[in-house]
């Protein structure tokens, strides 16, 4: 395809809404503090045997993040429940005593509502992370943690997705009663402001005429890779597949050869070395690889100019996926326009998807 430039990136709803994320999350932390502390105290007093998540789309990518946060910080097994298990197959699940975490921007999808109702009837404590406080999903929950993102008119979710991650992070820090993590949570909005200012234009330059790519992440960063791959598809008409930087070695990496594009999110924890080594391996094959890394080019010695995308310094490694995606949102909005797409109105999509 021939890339064309249409409109100004700053004029889209997606740009304006993504730019609000830091302030949204600061407001969310303040308004939800009491409810989060009460829920955390309940969870410490009555520890659930496991956590079940239930979500779709970008919200399910937030659930992926929740899995890694809760398992690494609290040692509690966290698994995704398919909404269709109850809404289509009417299969009862054994959830007594579990924490059932459901995530949604609109709170109006019938399958999520039915699963929340079924989980509550089965004895789970249902917590809804939802932007619409007056939604059916909120009414079906035992505890509601509002996202406080305000109205989101662009079909591509941005601030509501980041608010979902932030809600998970705030809950985990309070549940664990970890002072260092709670301090990092409080500093996250300022870090998000810095992340919004990062220049990822090199990514847009490299993908203006691309047809497909891999997006890699690992651990808490896997959900960020999933979210980025979705945004490439819905806003840019660009086929992208997300993989764990470990899982991609089990077959998919056979596709990576000369000219193949790869975007890798290097999570600043013990998984970073493996992700950077994989990026170097792909570059050696002639692939075009961009690495989002807060360590700059020093963290990826095989990189060249423009191949390392700057990431704001994270107050804690668990904050890093929020910062990387915030920078990504600005870049993907510009790339969509460059490829001749309107990121606010992707073809065939609606803001609220009501599945059964």
C-alpha cells in the first residue's frame, strides 16, 4: 500500500482521550482508596483459594496483566474464565470462596453480566472494574471499583484500558500491604505524563507500509503486547499477533526472517535479558526489530539508531506496562492516520460490543 498523511494526530478523539490517562488514574486512585482498602482488608481476612478473571477485548488484556500481578505479588493462582462457559454452554463452575474479577468499559455485555451473576450465585465474591457505574455489570457485582475514566468516544479504548491496569495495581498493592509498591502506585500518574511525551516516531516510520508483524512481551508485559497487537489491527488495518517472548520460540518464530517486523516490550525485570537476546537473534536474521526499553540502547547492544523506543522510568517494574502502552498509544494514533485510517472509527466496529 502507499502511505498517505491525513489530518493531524492531535485532532483525533483517540489522541485526546489517551492524553487524559494520567489525570484519570490520579483521580481514580483518590476516589477508590477507601473502597480498595476495604476490599483488601476483606481479602486478607478471608483469602480466596484462587482468582478467576472474566473479560473480553482490551479488558481481557488487562486481565492478563492481573494474572501476573496477583500471581507474582500474592502467590494466588489466577485464571481466565471463558464467558461462553456459562452464557452459551450454561456450565456451572465451582467458585465458592473465589475472587471473581470482571473487567469492562461499558458493563453492558450480556455474557459478562450472566457470568458475574452465575459466579455470585456459586459463592464467589464478584468485583467489577467498570467505567459505567450504573451498568448491569456493576449491579451484578458485590464490589464495584469504578475506573473513573469519563466518557470515551473513540472506538479504540485507551484511557479506560490504562485505568483498568491501574485499578488492578492499586488493589494488589493494598491487598499485599506493600509500602514500596503503594508508593510506586502513587507515583504512576507522574510517570504516565512523562511517558506521553516520549517520541516513538521511528516505529511509525518503519511500519507505514507494513502488512504484518509480531508483538512480544513477557510476564506483566504480555498484556501490553496483546493490547498493542489489537490496536494495530483495529486502528491501522495492520495484521499483528502477540506472543510471549518465550512462547514465540515454540513455532511462530519460524516466520521471522529478512524484513519481518517485530515490536518487543522489554519488561524491566528478570525477563528482560531473554527478550533482548531474542531481539538480537531476530535482527541477525535480518528482521526489523524495535524494542521498547527504559535502558536505552545500552540495554540492547545489537540495536541501531531508532530501534530502541524510549520508555519512561518506572517507579516499580509492575508500572512499566502502563508507561509503555501510554507511549505506544500516541504512536499508533499517528500511524493510523499515516496509513489512511481514522483511529476513532475503525471499519465494522462499535464502541460497545454486546456478545452472548
